């Protein structure tokens, strides 16, 4: 082959009529303008998807200057002379100017599509809804334009896959997302508090997602006076789509390294973000929950002497309830107050796209996190006061009605419960279409539900939520009846027709009697005891209806009974294992026997920690003792009442059986090789 440089020179000396090398010159010209054309096309795509926040195109130098450098570079490669460069650069400049003009005239979404308010990553769950809500202005939402774009929603310096984010040098900034519907002034107060109590170096933005409020929140925020440094953005749905879709919109639009989701009726304390960010720095596949307290609606500050809570568990009915212990790990978040990394939000996909309305999103997000490689912890130093719905205070009532609510709890059970979904409403889930959600969990390599139950076996096994035995409770009297549920109370019913079963429940506090252990240990004493100002034949006889105030000197009050000090000391040395049980729970329900009123025990959500004295019941030689010092008894055949234990009704357990969930749990733990030397809380 000829030397290309010499062949190029020869072509320049030929006449127009006899120039056989013209195609080669055209080919070289193509190289001159093809390179800048390719570069400018990449520039358009980058600008359209990344937005000005990347800092790559602010001065306009790169899209203008680099093409000329590329022309010289191509010229040097083909080795052409300057006369060819001068002739071909005209075509290159024409192409360059044309493309740049298109870039200036047309909006970025002309090239990459209109931004959806509910985007998703490639390789994960696609939108499960038939309709996808859109914000009013797509230009306001710097996230992926379609599922195929994946990481295009990240700043350009972070692209290259979610797994590469941790290697990028990025400031520890927080995007605060506030999903709101008709919250008006409360939303403004909430946004203002986050603005005031988050330094500008940490606060990336405040994203208010207006879920179809009337009037639109953007008009109200325009007059709110919130400083520009807080980067407030209002994204609007044209109609209410529900809490999880509003959160999804805000989370997908967020560009901070961390994303905090909070209700539109909260007030963060000073320094709320500090340890939350530290905990997210420690692990990127994580949710962090603040301590949640009570807000003073007038001052919009935390109420004095507010109780603080953060931890919840989930039942087989997909409901959740509060509890507390000494561990900072949380099985289930309570709802709208949680922070995570942008990495985990994008990787896990946020929420189940088939949910509409409110409720269930917290259990879905929690199970996805625990079963798919993440964890959930609380930050005891982060305190956020929350406005609870209090019927006595009309200011706290919800100001919306939502049409199109889906059965979100059934979706949670269908997606995550596996074989345990037979425990959800007796196995009736309806017919939710969760095909795509199941495909997503498979793609992410998520574990079976038994991993979650075993990870929190301190809750599910040690508190009796997966009971070893289920039974009915019957009186020993002739023609004995069984305890049955009566609305918010308990009463007596024919055992053959009663559908109320029970099991032992709740953790056993230190010193609480073990199953089968009696408190009546000094009944055979031959000597009287000193109770305080009087004497009695035994410590059990000291109170005489006066409770612990008549139980002193030789005796001590212990879980509702006056016992000798030696007995109390012995009980307090009983090891904490086994942890179960200190109460009675209705099977397949959230309620335990609670306060023993004059009309009998009320039904109330179980406190699995065992420290709620109202729920402390235990069998003792045929009696059912209560921490009040009384025993459970029957009056007028069908009513339950408290009575002195010496005169109280005697009881027995009947129709005992091992429930299916206990068998299933044991089988699956063995099948998956789960060991008890792993964390249990």
C-alpha cells in the first residue's frame, strides 16, 4: 500500500477532471467533522440528563473549544496537509454550529424524553401502575427520563453504576423530602424548621411534593419567605396519588448524597442530622430512623416531657406496632420519618409501584431492606417532633380524602411473606398482581421471609409471636366456659363455639416467675410474719386489699403479690433465659389481656417488652394472677372480674396444639441452615 501522506499530496496536484482520489479526500473530510459531531452529541445527552448542577457546562468552553482540538487531532492522525485542513474545516464548522444551535433552541427533554415523576432503574422493577403521575414541570425534576436511563439521574461525576458511587468524592449533603397533601401552613412551618436547623453545607435541598393539594402549595411557598439558600423546590402531582407515590417522586428527584423522608407536620430538633449522616456513612445499604416525639402545635416545637419512640415490629397480618429494647436495630419503620443513602434508594427502587393511597409502604420498604442486603437502625440523638392525629384536637385531623386506595397490606404479604402468607387473613390475599415486584426481589437476590423472622427471633420467638402452644382457657367449675373476645373486652362463652384461642406472650422481665413456678412458697410456714404495722400468717395475707402499702418488713411486693424477702431474692436471681413469657395474647391478633378493670380485662395491643404491668398475667396453681395483686375470676357466669386470689376462679388450658407457623418456622430455619449464633435483635 502507498504511504498515505504521499498519496494525499499527489491528489492535490491533479486536475478536477482527472482526480480519482476524490473519495479519499471526502473520507478525510468526514473524519474532520465526524469527531466534533460525536463529541457534541455526547454533550447534548450529558447536558439533558445531568443538568447544570454538574458544573461541567457552565462556561461553555468545553462544547466550543474541544471540537477544534479534535479536528487537529484527527488531522494529525491521517497526516494530511494544511490545505486539506483549510478546505475540510468549513464542513466541520458548519456541522458544529448547527448542532450547537439545536442545543440552544430545543429543550433537553426533546432528545431524551420527558421526565416521569415515577422513574426506575434498569434491571429492577418497572412501573407497576397503568398510569404514571407527572409533575407539572418536568424540567424541575433532575432524575432519570426512563427506565432505560438508569443512573442518568445522578450527577455526571457519579455515573457508571450504583456500585461506583461510594468511590466518588461527594459532599455529605442531605435532600429533605416532604410529601404533602393539603397541609398548607404546616408544610411551610415544617420546611422552615428544616431550613433553619440544617446548615447550608449539609442541606442540599428541600423537596416538597405537592400530591394534588388545593390550592397548590407552590403558591403558598412563594410567599413563605424561606431563604433561597435552602434550595426549596415544589414538585406537583396533578391529582392525589398517595403517600408512597409522593415519596417516590421526591426520592427520585433528590440529588443529595443522603435522602431524608419526613412528614409535612414535623419539627426537627437542633442537630437532628449529625449522627444520622454518620450512621449512613458507616453503611450505604441502610435506613436510619430518628427518635419520634410529640409536637406542640402552637409553638411548632417538641412538647415538654415528650415520650420518644422509634422501633416497630410487624405481625403476620402485616400490621405494625411499637416496642422498645436496648438494641438500636429496628425490624420495621413506623412510617414517614426515615433517612437513607441515594445509593440505596436507587438500588432498592424505593417502594412497591403498585401501591396507592396510604399504609403498607413502611413494611414494604423495611422488608425489602432487611431481606435484600440492608439494615435499619435508630439514631437516639436525632429527635423529630411529630404531629399525631388526635381526635380531640381538630387542628391535627387529616384534610384529605383519597380515591383509589389499594390493599397495600395484602401486597406486602404477597410479595414478602412466602409460605407465611397463609397466616395473613387466613390465607386470603385477594388477587394483587405482584409479578413485577417478585421479579425485582429475585433480581436483587433477596432472602426468604424466614431470614427476617430469624434475624429478629428475640421478637418473634422469645416474645411468643411464633407460639410453641396455642390453647383455650376454661374454668374448672362444672359446665365450665371459656374466655372469649367481646369487642374491646373479654368475657365468657361456650367452649364449643368460642373461636378465641390464646398463647403465652411478651418477654419475661427479670424476676418474673418462670412457667410453672409459684409465688405461693411460704404457705406452710409455722410462724407469723411482720407485714409492717400488723402481722399475718403469711406474706400473701399481709395486703388485705391494700396492695403493696401493707407489704413490708419480712415481706416484699413482687409482680402483684406479697412474698417473703427470701422468695423475692430467689426470683430475682432467676436467669433471663428463657425470655418468654409474662402475658396472654389472643392468637392471630395484636391484642393481649391488658388492664384488669372492674368489668374484666380490656384488649389492647401487646407490649412485647414485658414491662407493661397492665399486661402481666401468669398461671399459678390454677389461678391467673395479675400484677395488680388480684386474680382473674368469673361473675354471673359470663362476666370476667378481678377478685382476691384466695377466692378467685380456677382455670385450665384445653385443646392445646402446635400452630402451623411454629412448624413452618422450624422447618424453614433448618432448610436454610440458619444458626442461633447470629444476631437476634
